[in-house]
C-alpha cells in the first residue's frame, strides 16, 4: 500500500458527511481499487486525526472498531447492541453516487 493510495483514501473519507457512514469497499471502489477494502482498513488504522475513520464501517453495517461507537453516536448515528448501525441502508454514503 503506497502513500498515494492512502492519501486518496483519506480524501474520500473526509467527504463523508456527519451522520452518515460508508464502507471499506465503497471507499476502495471510489479510489479505483474495488478489491482493496482490506487495504482501506489498514490505511484507516494509521490515519491522521482530521480523517473521520469512525464513519467507515464493514459492508454488513457493523462497526469494525467498537471504540468508534461514541463518536458515531455524537453524530446521531444509532449503534445497536450487536454493533450494527441502525438504518444502515438509509445512512449509507456511496461516494460513486454522491460525488
């Protein structure tokens, strides 16, 4: 994973509106690497503080990082007991359709 890929991932992630979520796979597709969702996850692990990594979740609507629950709830995103986002399909932000 190179620095250009990481930078592209961070730029897309910064565009996710508050109160919305996207997925590792959707971000990967948006930067032109549809099969690299795991690389997006790895990039998010060391991202700068100005990148809202808490808004990027698994394709099943589940939080990958439980500590992000509080940040999402501050943005009025409801996280259920099973770590899934309530109304995931409604809150899903698809960069390919919304940019």
